[in-house]
C-alpha cells in the first residue's frame, strides 16, 4: 500500500493536486463490481487531504478557458446539491440520501457543542447502517467527524469510494457549506477539512481530460 498525503489551500487546489498525483501514482485495475463494472479505474491506495481554507470561493474547480474543458461542477450545482446532504427528502428512484442519515445528527451535534462544550470526541455523524451493504450502490460518504478547536469547527470526512473528477469537488463544496452553517449555529469560526479515502479514483473515460488539465502526457 502506498498512502498519499496532500496539503491544499482550498477545494480547487485540493482537486487539482489530487488529479495531478493520481496520473502518476494511481493503481490501475478493472472494476469487478460497482459503478462502470468492466471498465478501468486509476485509484489511490489510500489518501488523506488537508484543506486549510476550504471556504475560499469559488468552491468549484479552476479550469482555464483556453483548455476547452467543461467544468466538472456546473455553476449553482453545489447549492442545489445541499438539500441532498442536509435533509431527508428522497426522490422515488433513490435508495437513500446522505441527508436521511445526517439530518437528525446535524442538530444533535450543534446542541452538543452549545450545551456541553467543545471538549468532546463524541460529535461524529454516521452515514449508512448495516443493511446498506446489500444495496447495489451503498453510500460512498460514510461519516463526518467534527472537532471544535482553536475557536473553529473542523470536519474530518471519510469516503469508501469517491469519483475524483466530479464527485470530489461537488461533495466537498456541499460539505463545506454544511460546515459553515453548523459553525454559525454553534457560534464558532469556520475551520479546516480533512478528507480521507481508500477509493479516490478516476474512471478510464476521463483520463485524457485529466492529462489535458494537468498538462501531463
């Protein structure tokens, strides 16, 4: 196993550094089970990313216009995605939403910090339950841990599987908006994001775009 650590200033910087590194250090394999079965992924064995200023705007990736590449995250998408993260509303064709697990826990974490103080390791929000392993597509986000330290709210998130090109910036952008909301409700400043995954990947159909964006051959 080859663990990778990336320290980034903001979400677009984290996205670019991950795309840059995975081209050279990703493990290539054929997908036996899961999304795009039979195709190939480039995937980090394990990665941890520290984002020191995740609230810096814009939250979406930086794509130079001269490259002619569409942005992986459309303008306004992160804001429209936020209810999926924060509320339990589910569409008829959906097996789950992250919000159905997170919605009650968000309020409890806020209450916990406001009532009991900041010195706790119990303010962890879980996504999924034992039955989700039987779904065709179990939740990718599995948990958001929280910590109030140095007067700021920090998030530690874990993804079991994570699409780097589209999912990474969209997920982290929405998670950042959630963190800003919770920090405001708790009465502290907005802090850092630490993200980890053993499944951060690029699908084969996006490899050429990734090389074009990073100017790698």
